C-alpha cells in the first residue's frame, strides 16, 4: 500500500508532467502559391526522380519522411499519386547548419594591482553552439516546368 508521502510525490510528478506536456509546441506550416498558378486544373502528382534529401543516389530516411507527409497532404486535397505523366512534380529539400552565439556575462570581482588598484570586475564568455535548419517542398507544373508553390514549417 502506498503511503501518503508516496501519493503526494506521485501527484506532484503528475502535475509536472501535465505542465511539461502543455508547453510542448505543435509545428506550424506555411505555404506560398504562385499568383498565376491554377491548381484546379491539376489532378495527379509524382515526386521528382532524385529528390533533394537523397545522398549518393540512395534514398534517405528524410526523403521517405517527406514523401509520406506530402502524400498525406496531397491525397487529402484530392490529388492522386501516379507513376507516369503526372500533372505536378514535387521535390523536397532540407538544410541544417551549425551556428554559434557568444554570450558575455559579468564575472566575479577580482583584485587589481598597479595603476588605480582596487577591485576590478571580470567577465565570463561562453559560446553556445546549436543547429538551425530549414525544410520545404516545392510543387512544379510537370508540363511547363513552372513553379506553382512551396510549403514547409514556419517559425512560431
């Protein structure tokens, strides 16, 4: 049997988990369509033979993820995936690069000697490294090779 102390700890843990779950963000997406594109004339789509995320002629997990996600969205909008003579071609791409920010904070005071003497403030410098990425899918009219639109995640 659980003691009252254990029940209190479990309740506190449940509250923390709920709060953390509430803070989780849902990715937002954005799209741009060419002003003269008439997508109502298009019914079918296919992915380009060599999509952007592929490396060395091999299909990557990222390519599979893009194609699965894009297919869900295209199918939901009434487009049909075909293997030959598509109305639209879809290509996806992603880019990740490493960036760094340098942050400077006042540090503890230290003794200074020589000219003017007394206490001098120091500083602490820290480099913060992180990765920044972009991802998008382009849709092109297969017969005219005219760009029709782009979609992907947006910053929130």
